[in-house]
C-alpha cells in the first residue's frame, strides 16, 4: 500500500478526459487500494484516479462518518444512467483545490452503472451525499472540477489561493 501525491489546480492533467479501464486485475486492485489509502490519509470522501496522476476511469468513495465503520466503494468505468429533476446544493470541497469550498447545485439523486472491485457490473441508486460525491468524481473523469461551475473571476481567485497554499507548503 502507498500514499500517492495529489495533483492540484491549475495542473493541466485535471482538464484531461480519462480513459476506460479494460480489465480489473490484481495490479489494478492494488492501485485502487493505494487510491483508497491516499483518500483516507488526505482525508477526503472521494478520489478520482486523475487526482493521483492516472488518466483511468476509476473512483473510490467512502462517505461513512468518522464514528462508523469504513465503507469503501470502488467504481470502474462509472456511467450516470439517470438523474433526478430535483436538485440539491452542497458546499463542495476538492482535494485538488485544497481548503476552498463553494455551494454547487447538482441533481439530488442519480443512478450509476459501473464495474466493481471484483470486475462485476453493478448499478446503484445514489441519494444524499453519495449522489453529490459520485457526480463530483465523475466530473473529474471528464476533466471538470467544481470551480468550473463558478464565474471566471471566482475561479481565478480559487486558483490563486491554491497556488499560494501549495507554495507555502513546499
Ligand atoms: O473530500 C471531498 N469532499 C467533498 C465534499 C463535497 C462534495 C464533494 C466532495 S469530494 C472531495 C474529495 C475530492 O476532491 N474528490 O474528487
Ligand atoms: Ni475533487
């Protein structure tokens, strides 16, 4: 297991489209475990492979609360098959935009088709925080981060703040 470095804005990698995964094998599972460990260490509730430098359509999510048992979820080649009309606003953060938050509106519920840790096809109906998180993560696979939904001026302010923060932590 390993903790991997997390890419931050304005790294051009975060704008790239990730490629579908061909096969879930032990090597890929080891990488997904590294992603999970990196996410827990950060700490965060989700992580897309691009955030640790791999343009592969893979997500890990764990929205269990601190006092609950961990509940890791792995999504390979996830696809949104349905979204609710109803929207929900959440104060989102992102490990690639550290310490910055913004209210983002998204469909309140969605259905996601994906391949699981064992290579089996699954479909889930996500609500609440899971729905928000999985949409945030799938955006990463398509080169989108939450600040892309903000005005140009706000976006550049967030990027400037992250650059400063990263420089201070060097
Ligand atoms: O840790 C994270 N928290 C979070 C809060 C609200 C909406 C989405 C997220 S995902 C984020 C981790 C991350 O950057 N995943 O890509
Ligand atoms: Ni993110």
